[in-house]
């Protein structure tokens, strides 16, 4: 059983009773409780508090929408675990010693931009083999400086004589404090929210802010208004009268997938390595796959190539096919997929991924429709929900595209 644990205390100093102060028309704690309830991987949601005011507030909004908040239980938190100096781990361990469950996700009430989809992505990462805990992070591309012992400033993560363009800058990951996942066993054994083999779960850049100071409140509320406006515009667009082309596309697709991702070698190509007399590397692509990407684009599906290579040839092919995303040099493809899901607001079950080798197995197993070519390695074929009749480089992408867009037997 997976449980969400949301500790909220009444003794906040910077913003008194901030956990029930209204943010965008709802108490602050409402937003993370709602996100936890919207997460399909979570079975029960526990709000732990030492405050009667907070308890009554949570119970009130849960009673107003009993269907959405049916997973919620409000439990007591001891005074010792709710002091200014007490660690969050002390509240988690106190809870774990008195409740039975398998895995726990610590959800911070100060991260109201969190969504159920973010938490589903986190549990998706947690389910990967060999994973003991997961934390949420935000990818960043910023120029970091430090101060040395003499008081002089020095660039930490780049060479000032070879300043990179921001879009070419290697990203790093910042802990945004939204959630942490671990097992009850490991929590009690380590006394820490993170232990063992740790994976990251990426969230959008809008979730960078935690609400600790009044200025954070102002920024976050503005971001929530922006998000709500975008959601309303999307709903209006859905209701707008469709053009003839839109109607044709809608009739044709009936597709529940929103993102289509594939490895390159062994999927788009036959996995062969060809070299000219001058030593230039050549690859054989299939024209039918080019048509497939056009069909996907016409039906509003985000497309992407995820590959462990980092070569200009792949970039040129993506540009020609007008593929939306190119992620090269990927060691952990599942993390890349989770980042793309967060960026494009797509759930993992709405993703198609095609891969052919061991580096693809986790990604194939984690998405809604994991696929493998007929000549993929055995592990990839075993993880796949669909194995194509064609081999890599012979129209694999076209076969899967035709199935999800036009077949009545879509998986």
C-alpha cells in the first residue's frame, strides 16, 4: 500500500498559520492534498497536524467534496515533532511506527504547484528496478558563482573564457521540496526520507518555488493564475468549432496518446554502422517512418527522439522530419521521459516509446505503450506491450503510428 504523508503544523513564524492561509481562493494545504488524492498510485492520504484550526480546515474542504477527497485521513502530530527545531523525519518516523503501509511519499504543503501527474511520475520512477527512494527536482541551466578564501568571485560550473549559450548549457537539478518517496522499511532503518539508490523525478520550472516567505506567496499565486488561464484556454479551444481539416484529423485518430518517443539506432535505423572511405558515419533511415512523423504531427502528438548517442547526423534527421524533441547523450532514458512529461504536462500512460536494447527496457516498461522492433533484444521484447512485425529501419515507427491512429485494435 502506498500512502501520502502531509505534515502541517500550526507554528509557522514567517507567515502565521500559513498552511491554511488562502492561496488563489483555497487554503494552502488544499492544493497538495488535492494533488495526492488525484494520484492514482496513492491509496491513502494522511494529513498530520498539531493544530485544531488546521484539522477543522482540512475536514471542512474534504466534507465539501467527499468524492475527490475520499482518501484523506487527518491524524494527530505530537508537540515534540511540531516544534521549530524538530525535523520532518521525526514526524515521518512517528507516523510510520503507528501505521502499517509499504511505501510513503512525503508531500510538502509548501509546494502548491504539485499535481497528481507529478506524483504519478514519481511513483513511476520509484518502480524502476533497484530504486530505493525518489525525490522531486527541477532542471536548471544557470551560471553559478562562488567566493574563494580571498573573497574573489569564481565561476563554478563554466569557463568564463568559453561562455556557453544557455540552450547548450548542461543542466543540473535543484531539489524543489515537493515530494520524497521511500519504503516504510528503509525509512525506519535509515531514519531519513532518502536512502539507498536514489532516483530523481523531474517537475516543471514553475514548481521551483516553495512557500517560505511572503514574496514566495506572491510569485506562486501569479504562477497559479497563469496555469489556470492556460487550462481555461485549452478547454475553450476544445469547444471551438473545428475546421474541416480538424474534423478529419479527429475522425482519423481517436488516439489517447499525446507523446510519441523513440530510440534511434535499431528503431529508426537497422542498427548498422556504415562508413564512407573518408570515415564519415552513415545511417540508413526509412522513408515510411518520415511519413509517420508527419501523421503524428498532424494529429497533435508530440514527437521525440531519445538516444544515447550525441551526433550531428541525428540532429539533421530530426530537423528534416520536424521532430519536436531531440534528447541526445541520454544515459537514463526513463528520467528523460519523466522530464518531458513534466515539461509538456503529459502523463506517462499517454506516452508511446519504442526501444530495442537494454538501455530502453525501463522506459519501455514504464510508459502507456512500450514497443520494441521484431529484432530487438529479448529483454526489450519481454518488457514491450507491442512487438512490431517489422525490424528496425524497416518502418517500425510507421507500423506503430498506423496502429495508434487508424486501427480499431489499439492497445
